[in-house]
C-alpha cells in the first residue's frame, strides 16, 4: 500500500507525458512480466516456482549494481539485444507486444537508443520502483 501511495505521489509530480510513460510501463509490466516477476516486481509471481532458475527481484536492480540503475543494460535485456537465460534467449517472448511503436531516446550517458516505446516506458518504470539497499 505504501509503495502504491508513493508511486501515485511520484506520478502526480511528473509532467503529464512522463507520468503517462510510467503508467504505460506499469501496464506493460503487468501484462508481460508480472506472471514471473510478481505484481510488485519482487520475483514472486505465480509462475516463478515453475522456473528452474531464481526469478530476480526487479526492485533491486540498482542495489545489485552498486546503487546505480543500469538503464541502457536494462533496455538491452528487455528488447532482446542481450539474451537472458531464464527467457530461453532473447527477452521478448512476447514478440509483437514490443514491436510497432519505435521510439528513440538518449540513455543517461548520452548513448542514442532506438527501441520500442513500451521498452522505454517499462525501463523507466523499473527505474522508478528501485529500493535502497
């Protein structure tokens, strides 16, 4: 409950476009990721027990990376540029969900990125739910 209230307060403080992107990210997560990663992204989804490797807690990506959210790495994992063992190879098992809405963005380090708008929204939403060590 507290996390939901904090997210709502965070969203209301953002410009409408950024808040809309976070809503799209949350919706994308709920439809494509929550079955394994859990509704709150903690790795405890209903399918997690059927997977042969541990499902990671996605709220601790930054904590596992020395406190810094690896934005570009996460984009590349979601859009399939780097394979993930738990997904049997490239990430987008959901294929069409992550295609057809091409968007461009600059990574925090200035690297230009072209991917799906849903991938960018999902990455930004994941960045917004990180917990401290």
